[in-house]
C-alpha cells in the first residue's frame, strides 16, 4: 500500500477519532477520560487500518472500539475510581482474553460476539505492545 493510499485509508476510518471523547461524554468530566481511552486504543486502530484486512472488517473493529470507549465512560459514571486509571490500564480493566463488557442498550448476541472478538484482538495487541513486539 502506498503512503497516499495508507493516508486515505486512515482518513476514511479514523477521521473522527478526535471527536470520540466529546461524543462519549455524559458530562464534561468524561472528556479527559475519553481522551485517555483514545490514546490507549489509537495504536491498535492504526495497526488495523494499515493491515491487509478488508475495509468491512476494519470498519467493524473501529465501530466496536468506539462502542468499548462508550461503555468504559458509562461504567466510569458508576465507579469514579475508574477515572484515576491510566489509558492502557483503563482499557485492560474492561477487556480480556474472553472479550469485553456486556454491551448496554439492546445489543444482539451477534453484536456482542463481534464486540468480544474485537476486544480479544485489542487485548492481544496491547499485550504484544507491552512486550515490545
């Protein structure tokens, strides 16, 4: 993939990532929390975008990461101690080798399976990133 093609693909999938913290917020104090989440997941999203995965697969994972951020912000409103965690630590508090948190708001079983698959990929990526791989 040429640099121009890679940049165009990144723009296609990640153009609004800077807006995610504001879109997730329930109140103004959620924005810094959302910023920590974005900084933690951005390398994963950039790796997906630069991969050879089909556009539809990349879109599904990006959308699922967006859902994860929203769930983390929502859950932080129930437990303020979550807000003190650093970005990577914050994300890993909610995802593991089995998936992510239960989606709130009427997700189907298929939606949850897709979401859990993305969360597993994210955990694997963050584990390799920590190992220096």
